[in-house]
């Protein structure tokens, strides 16, 4: 038996709205009641989906099955939901059924048929409200307005316009001038750079809507140049002219090159084995015109000395007393007031003994001694170098272990001391303080060690 029930409500506004959205049915059978509810829950126009809420209260012992269809406007029905809903005996089923309007097409109402055992009834709910069709006149008017606005905006966007031309007011002759530009619309840019008498310096056509113009202004361009820019297209044109003043470049003052210290590119001992009482030979390469080679022991005592030669070779005699000592040969090159130092270590081997030669008696110049205020110093400490005795001018130089100068100073003949600053080091380092002292017609060199250690 199939029974269809519609929910009857009093004629109030709220109940009339509820009746439009769904139906309710109630069926009494021998072993229990069956109730059904179907209502339009909502419609998503963007997704094109209508949702229906179905609620079945099965108080019978029968297994019920619900199937949903949609009745089209012509009367035929189409399956709206592909799956059947099963309601177990003595249970309640609440289901939200979606209907894709694009797949079903225009329909008048949704129908859910419930059947099982001796129970059969149907529920109905309306289709979503359809949008009203706009009249042809309304659509035509809207289309005309949209076309007019689109044409106006298109014309405005296509009209040539020069937004930027940042030419400088002044430039120097013989330099490059950069001019940023930017234009809009359906157009191209043509530029021309001329002198005031009409001579063309540069010209071109650009289609890129932004960039930088580069001009090289010759020194013979005169006092002014004129930049003309023309932005043209199918919808019009815009021109602009700008004058650029040309100034003579300021003269560049060149500083006199500072005198360079003498350069020592090579300094070697050419004698294979150095013996006491023999000759020791050196080879060197330097651009200095004056200088000396010293032979110094570890205590800074000078044992021998010889001047350098223009052809890069010098020999000096090694004294007999230097046998068995570790010596250092130091090349001291001078160029004006600047000097450079290079050194190399050497071990003096014992040589054959020779009798001392008797020299005639002659007056001896009293020696000059050099002392340091300290033999151990820390970085930044002030070390005083003192020269004792009758002396002339003295040149004081501090060098590292490789012979490179670190600091230097002068002691005039009227003074006896000068101060040096201990250099910065990361570990204990030995430096050599050398004093080149003039005495009468000769020179005397004294060397002392200075050990500089980091502060604790």
C-alpha cells in the first residue's frame, strides 16, 4: 500500500514558508509507526548543487529503502541520487542528499520513495528557485554600456603619454650623459640630440616603454645641446624638448708620486761553505745606488762590512774570530732618505790559522756603544735607543728576522737617544735594532736584539 502525506499547517506566514520547502509523512502499521521528512536544505549556485535533508524514523520491524528522483517539467522522472538509503528496523536515519542541477537539468520537484515490507510512501520537496531571465533590452543596454566604457578605457590606455624624461640640466663635455625615460600608450619613442646650431649628435627610435638613453657629449659640442623626444602612435602624439648646458671639465690635479723605497729582489750567499779567515761572496739584485753588506753575529756585533756594487756582486773577508758562530749577512740598501733591508743566515766554519800581521801604530777612534732601555718588550711599549761616545749623525732602524724594516729614526750629532715603539706580535718575536753611526770620515754599525712578546 502506498500512501503520500503532506504536512498540513495553519495559514500562518511561517508555516506557509515551511510548506514550500518540504513534506512530512506518517504511516501507522501493525507493528509500529513510520515517519518521514524531506526538505530543501539549501542551494549553492556557484557549485550548481541543491541539498535535501531526509529524515526517516523506522519503528517497524521491516528494513526500509529510500530512493530519490527528480520530476522534470515535462513529467518524466530521473534518478537524482545514485545510491539507495537503507533504514534498519527500529532506527532513525538522517541524510543530506546532494543533487547536481547540471546533471539532472531543470526539474520541478524532488521525490523520495520509501518502501519495505508492507510499508510504501513517498516524500516531495520543491526545486530551488530559478533566476529570472533578464529581458533582451536590459542585456542589450548593459552590453552597450560595457562596450562604451571598454572603448573609453582602451582609448585612454592607448593614448601616447610621456611620463618621465629625467635629463640633467648640466653636463661636462667629453662625458657620457644618462637620461632615464618612461612613456605609456600604444606608441613608440623617437629621440634626437642636437647642438644649438642644428648639428645632430645622436638619434634613434625606441619601442621599449622604459629605460635609459645614453649619450656621449663631445668637447666640441658648444655651450648647450638640445634633447628632443617625440612619443607618437595611432591615437596621438606628445613631444618634449629639453636643453642641457655643457660645462668644461675641471682640470685634474695630479699628485706627485711619492718616492719609492729601494727594491731588493734577490740576496744570496754564493760561497758554498764559509770558513773563518776566508772570503765570503754575495749576489743580489737591487735598484739602490748606495748600500752595505754587514756580517753580524747573534748578539748584534758587527764582524765585517763591504759596500754594494752596481753589478750585484760583493765580497768581504770573514775574521778568524767568527769561527763556529751563527752569523747573519744583512744587505742594507739606501735611496735618498729611504732604505730597505734583506738578510740571510750563515754558519761560519773554522779555517786555517794564520799569524797576526803587525800593523803600524796609528791613532784609533774611540768606539761608540749603543744600548737599549730594555731587551724584552711588549707590543706598544716605548724602547729608548741610546748612543754613547763621540759620534756624528746616526740612523736607527728596527728590522724583523727576514731583514724587512719595521720602524726607523735618526739621532743627530747633538743628541744621544731616540725612541722606537715595539710592534704588534702574536708570539715571541726577535727584532734587530741597527745603528749606522758616522764617526769622522768613517761609519760604524752596531746591532742589538729586541725580543717582543705578547702581553699576558
